[in-house]
């Protein structure tokens, strides 16, 4: 019974990792398509730095979601890791992913603060 539970947990961890990969892939495709539209002259705001930063911020938010999913998968794996070596390796991965997520979130928050503190550009219609 215990082996079946361990196997199910490992499968669940693999599923969560697959979900994270899907989020990263879809976010990258979305960012790529949005970035392509920035090369179209005449598009409202196509030459605005804010438009480029908006693409970066949206991608960054999705990457933060994916990092959280990866962290969840690592935690699931830690629950069934049989050796101290594997637990140590997973712990190091968790620390690295948490640090990445922290700095990514800090960058997103800083960019968001800059966007909200700036007056709207002339090309951007007011609500």
C-alpha cells in the first residue's frame, strides 16, 4: 500500500511539472505573439516602451505561476524521497526556485509601481 501511495505521489508530481511546462510554453507563445504586434507601425502605442514592458510583465507573471507549480512538484517529491542525498538536492532546488520567484516578483512589483506612478502617455487613451 505504501509503495502505491509513493508511486501515486510521484505521478502527481510529474503531472504538476507537466502543467508548469504547459504554462511556460503557452506564456512564451503569448509573449511572442504580443511582441510581434509591437513591430507593426501605426498600431496604437507600437513604439512605446510601456508596451514592451507590458509584454515582459505579463510573461513574468506567468513564469511566477509556473515557478510556484514547479515548487509544488518539488514538495511532492520531497514527501517520498528515500535518501538524504535526494532530499538535499530537492532542498537546494526549492531554495533556488524560491529565490528566482522572489526576485521575479520584486521585478514585477517594481515595474508595476513605475507604470502606475507615471502619467499616461499621449498615445494611451484615458479611461
